[in-house]
C-alpha cells in the first residue's frame, strides 16, 4: 500500500523541469547563438543552442552547488568545450570555451 502512494509522487518529481532561453556569443569572432536550457529537479539538465553560423551545439550540465553548475558544449561542426555558470534559479550567466575561443552567455529572464 505504501509503495502505491510513493510511486505517483516519484513520477511527479521525475517529470519536473524548467526550460529557459539561452543567448550568447563567442568573443573573438562575434558569432552569436541562442536556444534553451532545461534544468531538472535532480540537479542535471540539457542545453541546445544554434549559432549564427548554423552550427548546432548541445550539452549536458550539472549543478555542483545550489547556485553553480558546469557542463560541456559539443557542436556538430566539431567544436567542443567546457563551461561554467551561476544561477539564481530563473536566470544566470556563464562562460566557457569552444575550441579555445572564449564564449559568454546568459539564460532566463
């Protein structure tokens, strides 16, 4: 009986997520990108952006503290790089590199 009560709660919590818009640019080239980041209740999330050159970049991230997270971009044009971010929960900023070029981004409101 107890398991029957817990299962719906676990299913509800597993489905909780928040998707926020992402915008950024690569400093050296001026290339811009936008897309979305979806954070899950378990502290992980997914990122999908498209650049002004048409490259599609995806990545997964994880919160390492309540406000700080990290992840890796992988783009379909072969670029890859790590990033970190700081979040208030509904907005934030981040930076990283793509093949050694500095990128910065914002997300949320």
